[in-house]
């Protein structure tokens, strides 16, 4: 029997989580899939097995701390330990802040923020005694830069960013072999835009440019193997947004105030099932897969992501080029 790394992926029934689970399986991992939706989990499990990975399916609501602890224990009972834990599950409401009820805001926070907290705690309970393992927090450019119509989601992502930095400092203080890192994503073509709770007149859509979930998955898999880096930025749009927000945040406030509403809506009525309170694929739903409806406009690669994952190689190439140029110049002077 093959004994690859043991990887837990939350929110594994669709979107980035689904693509990430498949990517780890292609590299020989044993993958535990955590999510609420049973149809999506079953389909994701089939993909993991066809990719060559062993699979464990656990239906769990990430907002339930005890259920998350129990899920982690199921993984250890089945596979012996946990090498990588990927926090990815989330929920959202697509509406102006004043049109989101307190219960809805609380639910988004419990799933999207506290779900990461509970997942991280469950992972550390098994990683710390072994003094090894990596927790990957799947983030977003919105962890730094809030945008209109997604106040609950942006608030949760900002909270994850602060929580993760605090935890990282504590692990470094303890000289622990356990690592935590965060992957900040751009807009991704996932089914979330058809199942998010939406109170706007148009259908929800990501702000262009849009990337395929496999681009995000490659970055998450890399982060799971290189957890010493505190953060990864995926996509040129993420880099541009975060740098601009650091330099001219007020300008971005005004720009997004003018453009952010229209840029996040398509024509047509929103008719998605909504997944805030129940999974989008149940009890009478269907599997939604990893991709959303934006395949025709989505990028399948990112030069920035490649540079981020290969910066050591790029540095060596640049150094080699510099040495070569210096030698050539020296020979010319001597000639």
C-alpha cells in the first residue's frame, strides 16, 4: 500500500477545495475531504480515487467546533496522522451591508472565519505532538482590501489574516516544527457565484481578471510543501491590488465605490440555490464541480504564480546571468 502524505481539505466539495484535493491526489497523497454537501463530496472522492489517491470523506459543518475536532480524529484514526491541513471552506452574502441580517452576518463569520480557527485548532492538536505539519489558510486579496457587496466575507478574510499572523508568531516563539502559511488568491472561476445568497438584481460574478481553480490549487499544493514562507500571492491582479492598497487605499475606496457594484454583477436574475444555511447540492441538488460559469474568460496560468513558486530558481538564474555578463564584460576589456 502506498503511504503518501496525509492531507485534509475543507470545503472540498466544490471550487478551489475540489481542485486542490484532486491536485494533492495526483501527487500521491491520502486526502480527507471535509464539507457539508454529500453529492459534491461523493463526486470529489471519485475524482481523488481516479487521480490515484486514497480518500476519506467526512461530512461536517466547519462552524461546529466539536464536529471539526471529531473529523480530525477520524482522519488520524484512518491514516495515522495529518501532514497538511488546508482551510478553505467559506460562505457569503452578496448584498450591501445594510441588507444583511445579523444572523446572516454571524453565519458567514462562523463558517468563513471561525471555521478556519476551529480547523487550525483541530490540526494543531495532532501536529504539535509530532512537531511537524503545515496549515495552509486559503485567503484572498480581500484579506487586505475590502470591496463593496461582500462586507461579511471581507471581514472574515481580514480576521483570518490577523489570526494567522498571531499564530505564526507563537509557533516561531516556540521553535515549533509546525508551520502555517496563507495563500492570497485573485478572482477564481468557481460555482460560488451561483450559490451565494444574493440580494442584488444581477447575477453575482467575480471581478476580472478571473483564474481557473487549478491555478489556485497549484499554489495551495506548493504552499503545503513550503510552509516556511509566510504568504503566497497568486495572480498579477492580487499583486497589483495589494500594492495599490498599501500605497493609495483612499484612491481604491473611491474607485471601488464607483465601479465595484457593476463589476460584480452580470445581466440576468440570480436563481442559485444559496448555501448559507444548507449545502448547495442537497437535499435535492446536484454536484457543482470545481468550475463556475466563467470558463470562456478564465486564465489557466499565472506568470506571477510561477515566479512566486520558483523564486529560488529565478534568483539563481538572475545571479548566473549577472556572473555571465560580468565575465563577458571582463573578457571584452581584456581583449
